[in-house]
C-alpha cells in the first residue's frame, strides 16, 4: 500500500467514525424524544443498532467491491 493512500485511508476512517458517532448520538436522542420510550424499554436502541449495522454493511460491501 502506498504511504499517501494509507494516510488518506486513515483520515477517512477517522472522519467516518466521528460522523457515525455523532449520527448515532443524534439518532439516540431523536428516538428517545419522539419514541415515548418507557423505563426499561430498549426498542430505540435496537433500531439505532440495526441502522448503524446496515450502513456499516453497505460500506463494507463498497470497500470489497472497490478492492477488486
């Protein structure tokens, strides 16, 4: 791997991680505010986890296709 590409890849991973973290936090508060979650219910957490997993799977598929 070329050093410039590796540096760019690390920057993209860091920026993507920050965006995903902020997005997850915002989704958490949005589902909590509008979902009417009662104490002990974690349905909003399951929805957030499913959404983040779907986005991660799509990114992983794009990465695999880009390497070929």
